[in-house]
């Protein structure tokens, strides 16, 4: 028996598993302490009524032999792919149902896309960024380079023509920093990808949180992207599907590599390794894209963004520097007094019961930063915001 040696190169614990373990140990030692979780990457609002009603109706269909659904279209049911294309039309982006592949989550899609590209491919990753970008690249044996996000560049690294890469991962709005690329910045990345014959893997999982209509919500709003980019999106944070699971990948038929259609290769991969997303889930997903479904899920997005405003305002009042929280559900805070991420995490947990996400878990460029999530309940967010507003960082730093 021989292992894939690349998987042994990963950190022992995935970031959020490590956070959960540390919080659990603290709660066991201090059962009287109230925990206020601003570190969760999960939603707390229930499914929209339009979604749950559509899923219930679909489940009833499955009781009727005449309306029972077994294996479906591996690419996704046409009614859902058409609904997704309609969603993009509202963004003035023309996507055809043939280019859309429905799946069970953006994390899975990010990992599975590794199947399309050679193990010796060079990957350019933003740093800091969602850990799955890095972990899946390590497991695939890629050579990894970083485009470094910093306070000075607004955590929006730009291409360097002196660096050659085969694959480019972009996340906008960024998890964890909340930074959002402008059209001009994305145009520069598309031109860079063309110049280097590279493919952009674009994670748009948080695009529904962008509040400025001038900011792009899809890579395909950018001229030339259809011949150099693949886009991943998900209903997890847009419509509360974290426990339901539904995502999509757009692989344009115009996208080729070495004379091969990546669309055809992805179709071949999916037909071998995936049997399609649940019919019941797809009915719920289609309902989320209906006019009433969109009204309902947008209310939940607004709820989370109001939470982000509360967190951001509280941190500003306590005198710390933040980014994000304006067009993303994450607030990115610079740790005062040059504290390290895990040290600051421990202080907030120990003294206030506030759970955050250490920035270093998203890459070395995140050292000295914390991520706060707005996905908690309003009650939890308000309690935490009250504590954060009154926080004496001078006094707290003495315990670092």
C-alpha cells in the first residue's frame, strides 16, 4: 500500500476544525461561559419559504410512480440550468444552459476541477484566501505560487508579468478579507491569463453580497473571460443551502487547452465520477431563483449584511483597523499591537467568549489579522458588538 505523499503535506487539522476543537476544549473547561461565535462559516437563517415549499412538493412527487425521478441529467436538470442563466441575464451576462454544470457544493467543485489539469501545473493563489484553494492544490501535487494581498494593496493582489503560471485562482468577494475586485482589475487578470495561456478558476460564492452595482459579480462580465475562465458559484451563502448542498460550475464551450475543449473534458469527468444532484434539491434551487425566491433570499442577505455593519462599526469604535464587511459577510480586523492571530483569537475567547477566525489560517499574509463572520443570529451579533465596542485593547494587550 502506498499513500499519495502530497496529502501528508497538509496541516494536521483543517482551519475550521482546529477552531472548533479549541472552542470545545475551552467550553469544557468553562461551561458557565457564554460563547458568541463570530467565527462560524455557516448560516443561521432558515430556508426561504419558496425554497422549502418547492422541496416539499418535489418530495411529494417522488411518492408517485408516475412522477418519480431517479437518475437525472448529470449536468443538472434543464429547468435549474435555465434558471441560473436567467440569474446571469439580470447581471447582463449571457450564459447558455449548455455551459452550466450543477453540483453539490463549491468546495467539491474546487477540488474536482483539479482533475482537468496536469499534476505539474503551476498554480497562482491569492494569499490570504479560503484554505481549500491551497489544500486541494497541495493534494494534487501542484507547484504553488502566491499573489500576496496586503493592507497596502487592499488585499487585492494584481498580476505580475514576470511570473508565469498555468492556473489562477481568484475569489471576489474574497473570503476572508471581504475585498472585491473592480472591473478594471479583473480585466487585467483576464489579459494576464491570455498572455500566459492560463486558466482562471473564479470563486464567486459571495457575489450576492456586493452592494455596489458598479462592482462585477461574475468574471464573465469581463471581455475575453469566456476563453480563459471557469466560474464556481453556490447557493450556500446566497440562499442558506449549507446543509442542502447545491452549486454550479460554468465551463464555457469556447474554453480550450492544448486544442481540447475543457467543457467536453469536464462533462466526461462528471459522467464518470458524479451521478447528479438530487432532484428535490434542484427544485428548491430553482425556486430560489424565482422572482419570489429572490425577494426572500435577498432579505436574508440583507440581514447578514446588517450584522456585518454592526461588527464593523463596533470595531471602528474600539479603535482597530478593518477591511471588508461592505460587500461581503466578513469583516477583516488587524490585530492591535502586532499581536499574532492565534494569540488575539485566544484573548477574545478567554476574556469575552467571542469566537473569531485567525487570519493566519488563510495563509501567511493573514498573520496578525482576524476574520469575523456576520452569519450569526442578530442576538449573538448584537451582544458581541456591544463587547467589541467597549473593548480596551490597551488593557487586553497586557495579557498577550
